[in-house]
């Protein structure tokens, strides 16, 4: 398969075909089937004819039967015949590949022992559940049938020997579900485990050290003596009193490699209490002087903004009846208030109070609102200083969600502009750089016009993402990893100038590995070279026009990096 990702292979019980899941990074995972030899097709008509087959008539006894011949000797199979396995016909095997698209994002697959059912673990609507598909070649309905319907993550699914039930893990418990009625019941288990932490921590350490030894992308370990590193940290790990100390020491150990994309972590015993957020900013001086929360900003689309009853300059006096003063912790008043009804005491003059009802959001949701507000302010800034000629987009990371948002921003905001500023400052990486490069590098070659309507570029009209506008790229020292890959591609393909600061030089392809106790360790396994053949790790991507923002500039409403980017792009367009 040409796809970049493929999962584990599942063999059919009779050994005639295999299934595996396969995908590209931004596409739903599908199921590939390869028949291992040429099979005769089956026909539904044969099933109908089989209903009318007559049984062979019973043979009449022969009079005066002749003596029965002596029985033939039983021939035992040879060892070679006993070991004979599936025969695979490799000639034209590519022609026997077919794709099954169940309409869900496949996670893993398991074939039932009787070969009649395929169990699929898949994501849909933000939940991971199990689905079944009939593997009967003559089945009239081969759509995915949902088996479970809970929001919790599920794993380790396997069929019962009779193929009628599925066992799986959910929230640390073993559940059983029947395929016909889809009824779930727990499997009662009472297990006890005694763990010798002194031995366990050493095995965690050794496993992590070996994993890095065998997989770190540079076999010279960036000049570190990895065997000597083990001897240094082993006695320190022996003195560690808990798993958190073990992981902190292992972080120091991998830090000896002086490389990016490293880290050791795991589930912590500490669980943070969710704090509700209102979308309000306050005057620090007013609070420190008088203990009052004077509102200086209302975040767009936040709970406070949606209420339409709170204004900048007013005061927040209470939360659910609790008065706010110098000794009050607002976060404490909003603990466990996410998506719950909260009554705020709001005052125009700081004395007379009125009640405003809001539903607080999570910290992550408020952070996203702040980010989108910042993007909107930058877009307005670019439009203003370019006299409306230039558009603006920002990529906060290089994940699939950001790629989808880029499509929205380019379609809705920037197609009417003469050029677009592409901002990747503070981008922490991901994997979508080739997709973004495609959008920016594609050139137009025809236009399409429906009678009486406007002219549109052919690529866009036919469904291919393409900007077809001059661009300029803005980076800074906090543009990391795949954002640096994007910078390399942008410069190598000469798509435009790069303005700002050189990137960080954190460029290794990595993925996580889980140790036996659940500790995760980041594994930089794949080297990335630029078009000059040089290793990009620890080698920042350079800029064409270097601009460093002065400290505190963001508080003045000015952005010198965007100023220069606009100037350079307008110059390229022939404007002032």
C-alpha cells in the first residue's frame, strides 16, 4: 500500500485472505483486504438451488454379497504434510487488493474465529466504540453495525471461542457483550498484586535506557557515552522513593543526549480540579489597592460576552452569593463550575449589585477563545496597514485541526485578497507541512465561469485546495519541529520570503513508546535532512529578513514583524 500508515495484519481463519487497516495522516482509516490466492466466486443463486438438491437414494442390498475385501491399510500423513500451511500465490497479488470503507475512522480490527464477522474499534463523533461488519461474501448488508455506545475508551477486544460474544477492557474492567442482542455485562474479577517497587523501578529504568539505546535516531548519541550515562543514573534511580522521582531522573538522563523531542512522563497521582472560566479580565491595580475586580476586557464569545449583560468598566462583586474581597480566590469560587449555572453579582458603580446568570467554560475552551481573538486582531491589523490588500492566517500547530481551520480561513477570509501573510510564530509542530505546502505552491491554469455568475479558479471549483495568491512566511524562535519543516519547504521551493527570527532547530520525527508500567518515553527515531543534505536537528531554519520584536511591543498595539512582512509582500506586488 502507498498509504503511510498500516496496522496489524489479521488472518482469516481459513488462511485465504488477510485484512489490515491503512490510512494517510489526514484521512479516515480504511480496511484493506488481500486475497492470498485466486478464489472462485460465490453466487447467491447457488444457495437457492441447494434448497432443491435431492438426497442420494438409499442403495438396495445386493443379494448374495461377495465377501468384503480386506480393508486398505491406513496411511499416516508425513511430517511434511502435517506442517503444510497456507499457500500464497504471489503472482498478480496486487490485483487482489480491495478496500473496505465502513464510513468510520477505523482503529483496530479482529476477525471472529468462525470467519463470519469483523470487529472494528473505531472513532465516530468523538467517541471510540466497537462495530461489526459481516464478512459473508453473499451478505446483503455489509454496513458497519454499532456494538457498543458508551463514551469511555475501550481496548483489548477479542471474541469468545464460539464467536457469539466479545470481551474487552473499559475503565479498567472486563466487559462482555453479545453480538446478537448487544447486551453488556461485567466479568467479575478479584485480583491482587504485590509489587516490589525497588525491583520495578529498576526494570522501568533499564527498559527506558534500552529503548533509547536501540532506537535513538543517531547511533552516536550526539556524542554522549550512553553506557556511561546508564552507570551515572542507575544508583540515583535506586534511591528514588516514588515513580515521580524515577521519571524526573529519567528526564535528566535523556537530557544528556542534548536533543529535541525527548521526555519521560506518565499518569500523575495529582488530579487537577476543573476551574470554570467566565471570559473576563480585571484591573490588577484596582484589585491590589481596593480588593475589587474591575472588568477591563470581555473575551469574544465567552460566557460573559454571550450574556450581553456585562460591560467593560463594571465590577464583579460576588459568585453564587459569595462576596469577593482581597482575601477571595476567584478560582476557588469557580471550582467544578464548568457547564453549570452560576450567578454573578455585577455592579456599575461597585455598590449596587444585579444578578447575571452565566455558564462557565473550561480553561482549555477559554484559551482557544483567547487565541481566536488574537488571530482576529492580527487579521484586522494586517488589513489596516495594507489598506485592505492583504489577508492573514495563523497556524498554532501542525495538526489536522489546524489544517482544517486553514482551509476555512483561506476560503472565507483571504480568497479576495491580493496576497496573504502566513504566520507560524509560536507553532509547536505536528505533521501537516506537506499539505500546507501543497495549498501554497499550487498554481492556477484555468478559470471557470457559469453564465451570469462570477469567475472562479478551476482548482477551487473542482474541489482541490489551492490559494493561488502570493504569500510571505513569518517565523520566530518559538516555531518548532514541523513548523521548521514548513519553513524549509517554503524556502526550498521559493514560494516567497521568510520574515522574523530563525526557528528553534528542534527537528526530529518522533513518537511515544509505553514502558511496561505505563510510563511513556518520547522516542526521536527518524532523522530529517534539508535539501542541502544536512541534518536539520539543532540547525535552525534561517530567514530572509530578520526582525526581532522589542520587549513589551505587544502592549503597544504594534507588531514590527507583521509590519515588515506587509511591507515586503506589498513590494512584491508592486504597491507601497
